């Protein structure tokens, strides 16, 4: 199983970006998928998570600005980021809890995509 993240980049404060993460490989189920980020010099932190049923939770720092969504048929999770601030600058990582053919669940991580918010 691989998670491939894409869509990061540089944007000015107040701008928008959308990052995507597609899971591929031997996937027999995917429940919680999410986005985390690691700002420069800091620890990785939760941004948002979403269940297969569409229930979501957000870090307080991004509520009202970021929206997480997913396409279960494509095993893909998205993060729409609006009203970006310099403090949103970080490497963004996706993860997913994936079930294999034996019914075992494993958490996988994507490779990370850089988001830079700067004027």
C-alpha cells in the first residue's frame, strides 16, 4: 500500500491551496484518513481527520478555514485550505488506516508535501 500526496506549493497569506492523497495497492477497506503537518522546528500535529462515513474533526487552529473530504471509491482524501496564514507553513502528511485481505488494519503515511505561506 502506498499513499501519494500532491498539491502543495507556495501561496500568499489569505490564499488557498488544495492537497490530495491517493492510497493505492492491496486495499480491502479504509476507515479513518487524515492530514497532519509538521511546521519547521516543531513536532507533527493533527490537522483534520475524516471517517469513511464522512464524519470529520479539525484542529482548533484550522476550523472554519480548512475542509477535509474524501472519495471512498478512489481511496483519496483531500484538504481544502482557505485563508492561509504564515503559521500554516509546514510539511503536510496524509495517513490512512487500511485493511488488508486478511482483515488486518495498518496505518500508512504519505511522503509529505510542502505548503509555504509567505508574502
